[in-house]
C-alpha cells in the first residue's frame, strides 16, 4: 500500500514541470550566471604590476641611482612590482589623467609622488619611495657610527632579507566567492518548500479537488503524508545532487574533501525545505498564489541574510545579531557547507546539522498537528 | 476604449507582483547607501592607505616586537581578534582582516641575539595587501639587523635609530582629476544600473500578462468577431502598453530622485541618464513584447522573466561591476543590450565636461541599444503575425 502510493506520487510530482523548473533548473541557471559574473576572481587575483610614470626633472648622479633601483623593482623576474615608464612631465600628467598609470614619481631635488586618489596601489608606491629614503637616511647614520668602528661597514650585509613565512592556519584556502555558491545551495534547499506546499495542497479537501478525492480514500492520513513526503524528498535530493554535481564538476566550486557529508547536508536541507513548505501549506488559509508568494518572499529574505546577494551579510549577522543565524535555516545551511570546507566535520558543522534537524522536526510536527483529523462539513 | 480599459484591469490584478520589483530596487538602494555611506570621501591630501591587519603578539614584553607593532599600526588599521584558530580563519575568509601576523614567543630576544628567526603570517593568497605589509615588516627588521651588524649593541639605541630613519618619507600630493572616477562607489550610477533589472522584470511581466490574456485562442477568435476594427484593437493595446511603460519609467526615476536627489540635481547628468534609461526602456518593451508573443501560460511567463532578467543583470555588469568581470564574459555580453546600457551609464558618470568625443561614445551606446530594440520588435512582429495566422485557421 505504502509503496504503491509512494510510486504514484513520485510519478505525479515528476510531471509537475513548473516546480521542477524552480527547484532544479532555476538554481542551475543562477549558478552558471554567478559563475560567469564572478569568474574573474574565482581563481584568486594575481598581483598585477602597478603602472607608474617616472619623471626626472633634475639630472644628477643621485637621481640616476634612484631610478636604477626603481628600474630593478620593475624588472624582477617572476613578479615585478611596478610597470615603470620613464617619460617627460607632460606625458606623465596625460597618462595619470587618463588613468593609464596610478602614480607619477618626480625625481628632482627631492622625490615627489603625484596621484589622483588615495588607494592601496598608490600607498605601495609611496612605501617604496619611503623605503628608499629611509635606507638613505640609515646609511648616513651608519656612516657616522661606523666611522668610530673601523671595518664594521665591510661586514654588513645590505641585501634585503625576508623575515616572514606564510603558514596556513589549517583548513582550506579562504575564498569569499565560494560563499555565493554555498548560499545558492541553501536557496535551492529552501526551494524544496515548493514540493512541501504542493503536498499540502493535494491533501486538504478544502483546497483542491485532488485533496478532496484523496481525503475519502481508505488510507490512513499519516500514510498518505508519509508517502508524499518521501516521494518529494527523493525528487528534491536528486535535484540537489544534480546541482551539486554541476557546481563541482562544471564550475569547479570547491566543497572540500568530505563529499559524503556534503551530500548529507543536501539531504538534511531537502528535509528542511519540504517541511517548511508543508508548514506554510498547512498553516495559512490564503490562496495558492499568496502561499507561493510567501514561500518566495521568506526564502529570499533568508538567503539574503545568508549572503546570496551580498556575501558579507552572513558574517555581519553572525557578529551583530547571532541569534538570527541560529534560526535562519538558509544561514545554517550555508554555514554547514562553509564549515565543512573550512574546518572539516567539526563541532560547528554538527551543530548546524542538529539545529536544522530540530527546525525540520518542529515544522513537520506543527503541520501534522494541523492537518490530522481534519473534518469537513458535509454540504 | 474597451481594449485599453481591459488591459489596465489586467495589469491591476498583477499589481502586487509588479510592485515587488519597485520595492526591491528601493530596498537595495537604501541598503547600498547604508553600506557605502560610511566610506570616506575623496580627500585632497595624500593619506597612506593601510590595510586591516591583525597582530598576535606572543612575544610579550619584547622591545623589538613592540616597536614593530607600533610601526605597522602607523599606517595600517588594527583588527583585534582573539588568538583562536577558528575565529582567525573566519576573519580572513570574510576579509575582515587581510593579514594575520604571529610574533612567536621569544622573538625579540632571538632576533637581537642574531639568530635566524621568522614571523608567521597568514594572508589571502596572492593579495596585494600581503605584499604591502611584508614590505613594511622587512624594511623594519632589515634596518634593525643592519644596525646590529654595525656593532651597536644597545637595543634601545637601535630602535631609536630605526624609528628616526622611518620618519623620513617622500612628498606626496594629490592632483585634481580632470575625469572624476567612474567607479561603482557612485551610488546614483549604481541605482541607474540596477534600474535595468527592475524595468526589464516589470516590462516582461506586465506586457506578457496583457498579451497572454488577449491572445488566448478562443478569446482572440471571439474578439475578431467583435464590431471593432483590428487596427483599433491593436492601437489600444499599444496605448495600454505605452501607458504602463511610461508609468513604470516615471515611478522608477522618481524613486531615484527621492533617494539620490543631491547627486542627480545636476541637470546635464540627470538628463543624459534619463535619456539612456528611456532608450533602454524601449528595449525592455521589445523584450516584453517578444515574451508575450512566445509564451502562452503564466507559469512559463514567470520562469522566463526570472531567467532573462537575472542572466542579463549578471552577465552585463548590473549586479557585479563590469570592471571586475572577466574579459571573455564581457565579450559575450556585448551581444546583450544591458551591456551597452551599463556602459553608457558609466560613461555618463565619468563625464566632466560635455566634449564631442565623449558624447559620441555615449550616443554610440544609445544607438546600439536602439538597434537591439528595432531587432526585437521586428522579430516579435514577424512571429506574432505567423502565430496569429495559425490561430485563425
């Protein structure tokens, strides 16, 4: 009996093209669009040399030395710091105004930096100039000091040395762009609510003719509900796995090493989405259109707070209104994917999953309480 | 005017859904204003721009590490985060800090004793910030090392010298720009870019709703028998669509004026932006018309509306600035009208004085948009004629 109902329900849901579009195709299209838009910085930005124009207003030996140091920094093998052009004053100003260079360095009696705006690139040029002057100042001080210590100057090593070493804090490489895709997965899970809503519409006699027909069928309500829920869970999970495969294989979005747990998160997310849709379907007495509007509105608000439109949103909420990130299912899902990627299966991941399961149980329980033992007045 | 009145009635029934798109753009605009409003204004003196860095100093009481820390915070912003791995990773991931420097225990002592010791850093891969901070740290420590090699033993004396050295700095000045920056920090340009999303959604939903209703097979046949000329029927439909498009145009611009009236008060700027938006609105009407001709059911309609508007907005630089999109995607986007609309907006935003050359570039974009509109209308008319003919059989 159960399997019979389950199989027919599965067929029935698979034929609902509109819901299939919103739950399966739409997230895939959106993911592709986001990928194209963010493609530029998915790979992590390589540092481009900073374009600088240098002008030698006074020719002197001292300035020649300075320019040769500057040139060296622009010709370093591998990754040069600057893209240096030595030009005349007017040409330099033209290049700056047309934003072909970020800064002009005027080498005259003193070294002067000319820029159009304050920015990190300009600050790096400034830092480089400062360093040169500081080293010059230092050498002068050293000359005075070592005059009393003969021989000391010769033993000094003037080659600049690097004193920092990159260490990983453990876990994966931070890449903020990933968060968009994690939030998108959360959205796809929440869209599972369309199935939940459809299930509830098809089971209540006062909402659809199909509901009326099924209400008089000689099958216990819990069995009907359960078979409906199981069928929609199967479809929703398949759709999410297709989206996941698309993200991982086609778009190369990194979900970390533990694919098994990523899939578990998808299943939990599907359950949560369906139970959310059921709750709206059972609790609200509005028309189907209004209910769909409510689903989309709530899903969009939740995913917005989880960072789908503005990626830092999830972090801002977590820092300033932490309560909200524990009750927002989209944020919990996005954080589950994030923590799996970043930290692996730790306490943070499991807490997200447990809270999600709790929310699912609560939603399902409330909707069951509403639809069980419903009686309709005979007309 | 029965056809016109009916089309208005149909639109009224869709009003709540249509209003969503007006609310969305106003909300997004307000949020962006709140998020970007706190950013500093353009200054006319040079300020060394630092980055947000976090220093975890485990070398408590070390003179050298204190000096280094003090030096780094002269130009960089301090972001205090607990010495907790997960919190540090979170901060780096969400780019609240760009550089985490860990000074190990006993660093000062070991360094001053001449041992080879290193500081640990964690940064975003290949970031310009990491290069910048590295440069500062190396400068400081290399200076200290040189003084040590010169035979100066007294730590305090060395730090004093270094501090004096590091005070020397190059002159820097800011030149007044002839072309104001056209970046996306200009909220009014952002607003107008975003308008394309709302307008497109409104036009597709509104126009196709009217056309779907009027072109239901039976209803269409029945209307053909009505004692009203086909040309009048179509004329009233066009009038209805035009009134709807005009209303949306003025409502959206009105919201923009209310939100950004300080910036948009400039007549030249406003008129160019409005002109560009008007041309793009015509393109939107064309897209809406084409959708209405193709689509027969309301379910398909909302799917088409969402896919078209979101794809266009993502690919053409409405949601993500064109400046950070990859060149190959932008090449493709040139085949979409919104690309030219956004491009024209940026050109207008960076316009300082109307020169013929700049105006030509802007008008070029507008011309391309008009061509798109013409192509869309031509396609829609051809298809609709064929379809209507089939329906009459």
